[in-house]
C-alpha cells in the first residue's frame, strides 16, 4: 500500500470553511492536517486540525493590529509551528508576508519539511511593506518558496512586479461546493428579495447598497413591487449602518441576519438578486469575494463591481458597475426587478459557471496538480 504524502495547510487565525472546502476532496489522496490558531474562524473539516497559540488570539484592544504587527513584523505567528511541521512532505501556507510563512521556510531549512508553497491573495504590488521587516519577509518568501498559488491573474501580475518568477506561479482560484449551494424554485412574483452577504465594512460597499435600495423604494416604476433587502454579516459599521437606515426611513424594509456557514446556503434560497458592490482604497482592492461564488452556485442574478479579482470571479455571468457608483447600481438592480427573464438567464448562466469553473472538485484537482509537480522537482 502506497503511503499518502503528508500535507500541512497553515492558515492560523484565518483557517476557515470557505477556503477549506476546496481542500476537503484531497483528503482521500493526501494525509492532510490543518494548522490554525486557538481562535481560528473554523476548525472542523474532513481532516484533523492542530491549534497553536498566536498573537492573533489576543482579545481586541485599541490599535491591536498595528501594535502586534510591529512587535512581530506580522502577527500571523504560530507558537511552536516549526516543530509541529516535522515529517510533512508539503507545507501549504498563505501570503508572502505572513509570519507563519517564514516559520514554514525555517522548518524546511531545519530539514523538518520537504517543500513549502503559499497561496497569495494580495493583488496590489508592494503592498504591506510599510512595517519594518515586511519587505524582507516578502522577498525571502518569493525567493524561498518552492511554488506560489496566485488566487487570480491580477495577483500573479502583482507578484511578477515584485520580482517573483513566472514559472514558479500557478493561478488557482477558490472553489465552491455546488452540492451545498443550489438554486431554489423562484417564482416570478412582485415580492423580491435583494441579498447582501459579507462584512459590514465601508470597503464592501454596504452603504452603496442601502443608498441604492432607498432609491429603488422611491422609484415610481416599482410601485407594484414589494422589495426587501436582506443583509447577512457583521462588522465595524453595523451600528452606524443601522442608524443610517433609520435616517433613510428604510429600516422596516431591511432585515439583518448573522448566521453560521452551515446555515448560509438556506439564506441564498430566500433571495432573488445578489449584490456585492466592493469598493477600492489605496491599500485594498477586492481579491475575489467568496460570497460571489456562493451566489453563482445558488443561481442568483448578480450585480457587482469592476474591482480587483471580481471580473475574473464572475466572468460574463454578472452585471458589473464602477465601484461607488450608486446610480448605476440602482439602475442595474431595477433592470433585474422589472425583467424576470433577465434574472432567470443570468441566474442560469451563473449556476453553469459555478459547475464548470468554480466547483471544489475542479479546484482541488488543480491544487493536487501543483502538489504533484512540486513533489517531483
């Protein structure tokens, strides 16, 4: 019997079910162990999890991340990780500037592991280099990693601008379990639900969502429609957002939910239109947006923005507007409300793309191919 190669997936605090669903199909082929922090987002998968202490586990306090990142160069550090990685054939880490990527490379130098690869999401060249030591971390990773998985082609371009070698980079996106997220039988009625799923933060465009929704409620062409905005998620803007909804006098039309990932597929079944108007800043551009994968798998019509990796995510299965453009956002949502056949066509195309491009079985095969390539080099 051939012994399975041992793979360590290191994600620290950010270990989560959204990403790990693409790795679970690999559990039959590789001996996988995930490494998270004591307070990682999720810890139950089709493979075991090891939890290690991290500065990220500390309770929130004023200026927490600036302080920790300067104290540790990067706070994504896992105590004792190097020793725990002994005997692994591949360590699959994340980002070139995360501290546990350096720990994984140090473990390889000690002879504890054979190969180290990293998935990189960052899509702004030379971002995250302002803190002392970060630039050195990134160069060490670019030079030392055996391979890099770039989430998007935009991420790959950023890596190339920073000096990474083209032949060391493979583009593999996140995947979605299309058996969990499935379309529901939607009827062409005048009662419609617009869905937003994500962090309640300015960069997610949540204020643009409520402003556009306010304009929809006031639109004379839509008087015959009963519209609901369903907002799923939490974040630093929630208190202010609720206050703004009161000021706009739309609170009774807006429902807020905070659900577990196990229950999120049912939320999509309640919706008719999905909206994700991500914005941009000097230091952040949308990297991919997992909720767009979920919406595609659920067969929803989608309005989103030309931001970062989003166009690569949705292809031609969504309507895209410029970030921050409330009027265009409202216009495209109105089109989907007025024309049920358009909703149906876009929804069908979205589901088709999820099955043919984003399904976890497809993505896991791409990851497996990278593993096999690295192990033979």
